[in-house]
């Protein structure tokens, strides 16, 4: 809901601002906003900014069209480090309990009671994908739980390099539980590099070995519904988690619990309590609040300007747009 | 009745879907669609290019999504050749080149086009978004030779293409996922002076609305968008003899598929309604309702 | 040094690519071009690494008498068969008469068109059946949000197809356009913002050497 509200505000803001901005034939104006805009244009040119219509033509030491991006990245970095240091010093950074997390523990417990295995699908992307990295962290937690309870854990992987990481994660989880003997290398199975061949392989495991719990956490593509529906038909409790928004509807429809979008990153922070991750979550939240504040400011400025005596002249909304718009593709609709 | 849903054999649903699709497709009825604004923009952007302009056409799909994307790819090739636009064809998915080679081999002779002068096939480049960054920065560095092992110097079309996408007026991608249009926008659209158009699968189409019409001047969403575009581009077919490879056949085939899709959607809606009716009739009242 | 060198390389390359994005001066652009070329080499090598791993693991399972051994043997046979066919065609090892009659990509195109395309298209087509099944089983108007979601889904399904306009007097496609451009567009922008922050965070940590999970730490 907050992200949708944020987006709606953005859309409203842009639509409210559009009539007042950058229209062909608009008068330059002489008010304070016009003077600020003119100063910004001069500064841009003196820094060697790209001329209009040639985004690759910048000549200065920095591409001024990308300054907003650089400032945002630096600000985010500063916030992240600040909160990481606070977390490392022991300052509490609260993260709300995510229902999907309880569901993971519940699913493992159910599998233990039924004497059937837990199936963990870490997504189908390579290790360079951030969601796969996070999936390995969650896998370690799941491996610890299954080792503690003595439950079989099966991890089919699509990529041979991910298999190596999965082995490390499961081994680490078993060690964390004090049960190194619980690690079974044969249960980390490299099936195929081909997307649908992997999907067919996992579906086959679900049909034959009938896991009681399916945990699908990572980056998924078109195979998500096939996996989730096959898992449902095999009678397993299913918990899915991905930040790939295309596949969320399929998981929501077919799984018992779905960890959605940013909750997926937060789950890792919640489980590991690593200062790095906690700091990142808090920094992201702060930046989003800042973005909402800017959106509200833009909407108010644009609305006030549209209702003013001379809406064709540049207004403070145009100054804000000039300051925030990154180069290449921005500009008037 | 609560057990109806739990115990219902899903294979009846599979059978219903299968029979519906097969029977309607066999019936061969087709229907026209009204064109959406973003499809019209896609068409208009192509129409606005001057003859001789160079278009970078990227095939970012595989057999799984070819049913949705190949018709729009065929339509675009027809459109570009009919308007005497030149094409540089690349691919960031390894399974795409066999499709594109076949289409160019079939369509180019219909317009009397010459390889190396009117179009060039550079083939698959590994590296996902890194490959796209390379293509944007320097096409020549990314592809020292084309897919037929011909060097750059022996391809007259490429003499007009420079670094930083200079010489390329338009980038069109048929995109099935990653890497695809979102990566093209990030790696190329935001950095260089080139207009972007896209055709995508249904699941990716909602993403594109965030970039339209600023970063993306128009797009074709799924088979629906492809059919709408083929309807707009159909007048081009008047220049061609009817037969294998003609655009009107592709359009007619897609319109036929759209009718099948229509009724499949109606079936799914009906299943949702039936499922909800069963759910509400068997739901145990809670709280105040009980009192 | 086993740890330090990869971290140092990551930091240097990450900072170089980041700098080239923000700075258009010649040296950064040249460095970026060089790094991109190297990255492509690594991607190509990664393919070979993947093949080597695939062969190693499959042979291990075959020699251990794993239950899936026959399928592993078929997979290896197809892998090397296709590789051999491609090499034969590229280097002209096939009889000239065959190449003249069928073209110099006949074997690869046959494998692609007759085996790969049908298999992949078939698996993908399962989605159509599974979505119908999931729709019957799971799409419930349990709450206000679920009802809104169902309504939006119905609007999209009707608006996308010609029969929707016929049934609703032309309103389906108009409602779809409004929903997709204004509601969905706004939501997508917000989602992209949130997702990008997550990617930015992890990217920053990797580039600055803080995140080392890629080293199995």
C-alpha cells in the first residue's frame, strides 16, 4: 500500500506539473523561479553539460544531467553507513515481524511432523543476482532449522555455481545447529541450466518425493506458476518469496504465504540481524520518506503554480523538476 | 460443497481449456481489435522515420515466448523494409538468432533487399546487460564481425554507424524478460540519443507503463498489441503478392488467435465466478454474522 | 591474499565503471570500454565453466549409478552432438553436397526447430492450463482488497480481448486503458523505486567491498 500511494502521488504530481512546464512557446518569465532556472542552465553549460538533444555530448568532468542520480546514490550511501554503524554498535533497528517468516518455520515444523522432506527452491538465476545471494542466506537459516529437527532438506538448483554456494549454505546451517552429520551432499541437486528443463525436474521431485513443505525463495521467471501449482497439487504447504513483481501474482494465487518485494530483503535482515542489512533497510526507508516529501512538495508547488495568475511562466515546480530530473528520457511528456 | 473445490480433479479444467482452444482455433474465425494509444504511437514512430534511417532491432526472446513476440517481429521487419529503412539486427538471447535469420531470409527478398546494404545480422552477444552496454558504447567493438563472419569493412550499412549509438535512429526490441527492454532503457535509452520502442510478453507489459511515453515512445503489449499493430501495418501488404511471408497472413493468423484468447479469458472468468459462488455458499459465518 | 585480491579487483572495477557512468571524459570512457570487453570475455568463459561443471557433475552421477543416469547420458549425448554439429558446420567438415543442398546451418536449425522449440513451447504452454486451475481454486473475494484485485483482473482480462468490448459496449478497453496507464503506471513507478533502492544498496556494498557473499563468506 505505501508504495502504491507513493506512485499515485508521483503520477498526480507529474500530471499536475505538466501543463505548467516546458511547453513550446512558453514565455521565459522574470520572477524568482525564472532567474533560478536561468542560473541553473548557466551552471550546467559552464560545467560542460550535454547540449539539448545530445545526451552523450557532455564535455565536463562530470555529466551534469546525472548529478541528481549521483547525489541520490551518495546520500543513500551515507545513510546506509550511518545506520550500519548504529546497528553494529548495538542500537536497535526494529523490523516488523513478517508473516511469511513465521510461515517458513511453520512449514518446516509441519514437514517434521509428517516425516516428509522440505523442498527449497532458490530461484533460477545465477549467483550474480542479488535475490539469489539473499536466498542463500535464508537457505542457511532453513538448513539450521531442518538440521535441528532432523528433517530432510532437498535443494534443486539450476546453476552449477549456485550449487556450490548452496552446498556451503546448507553445510553452514548444519554446523550452526551443531549437526554437521545432517549435511547430505546428494540432496543439493543440480538439475539443468535450461529454464523449463529445470522446472520439469523440480516438478518431478515434487511428484515423486512429495515434500510436505515447498519453500520457493529467490528470482523466478515464467516457471513460477508451474512450480507453485504442481506443489499445491502434491499437497505441500508453500511459502514463496521474490522481489520479481511479475511473478508475485502467480505466487499469491498458488501459495499459502508470499513474501513480497522488499519484504524479501527484509526477511534476510530479520533472520541474520547483520548490521549491513539492517542499515540498508533503514536507509531505504528514510530515502523513501524523503521521496514522498519531495513528491508532496512537487504536487503543492505545481498545483499552486497552475492556479496562479501566469501559469505559462516558469514556477518553483519547474525548478524542482530541473533539479531532480536525470538526463536522457526526462523532460516534457 | 466445501469439499467440491478441494476434491475437484483439475484435469477437467485442463480438458475444458484444451478443447476450447483447439475447437475455436480449428473453426478459423477471426476478429478485429481497436488499437490502443501506445500501439498507435509505436506505429507512428516507425512511420515518422525518413527512408534510409538505421534501426537497431534486438531479438530478446526464446521459443517459449516466440508465439507472442515473433508475429510482432515479423510485422516490424515488413514495416521497416516497406519504408526503406535499414536494419541492424542483434540478439541478447542465444535462442533468438535461428528465428530471426529465418524471418529475414523469408521477408527480405519480398522487398528486393540486399544483405550488407539494407540489413545486417550481427547475431547473439553474450553478457546480458553488459552486452547492451557494449553495443551502446561501440557497436563495432561489440561485433567486429557479423553473424556470417564478414568483417565490418565489407558491410556498407555499418559505415554509417558510429560509437555511442551515432547513426542509429531507433532501437526496437522484442523482449521476453531479462535481459530485455528494462535493461535497454537503463543501458542505452538513458545515455544516448536514441528513441526506444518495445514489444513484450503479457506479463512484462504492465512494467512498460512506467516508462511510457518518456523513455519509451510506444510499445506492443503481448499478442493483443501485436495484433493491433499488424492491423495498422496491414496496408503495407498491399504492395506485396499474397503468399508465404506476406504480412496480411500474419495479421489474419493473429486475429484468429485473439478470438481463441477471448473465449479462454471468458472461461477463466467463469471459473472464478463459479469458484467464488461455491466459496460464499459454503463459507461458515464468523463473528457478528453468527450472533 | 586469496580474499584480498578478489575484493580489491571488485572495488577497483566497480568504482571504474561507476565513475565512467557519471563522467564523460575520455579516459573514463576508454576504461569503461575496456572493462566491458573484459566482461564479455568473462561471460563467454562462464559458458565454458558451466558446461565443464555440467559434464563433471553428470559424469559423477552416471559413474555412481544414480537413478537418473540414463537421462544424464542422453543430456550429455545431445550436448556434445549439438556442439559437434555446430563445429562441423562452422569449419566446413560436412560434405559439400549436403551444405549446398541444405545450407550451412541446417543441422543446428533442425535441432533448434524440431527439438528445442517444441519442448520449450510445450512447457510454457502449461501455464495456460495452470492459470485456469489456479483461478478456479484460489481467486476468492475474501476481503475488500481481494475483491478490488479480482475486479481489476476481470477488467484487464475483458479489456485485452475483442469480446470484452462486444460484451460491454466498448467500455472494457477504455477501463483497461485507464487502469493500466493511471493506476498501474503509478504503482509500477513506486515499485521500481523501491526495488532499485535494494539493488543500489547491494551494489554499493559490493563495489565498496563490504558485501562479500560472492566469496562464500
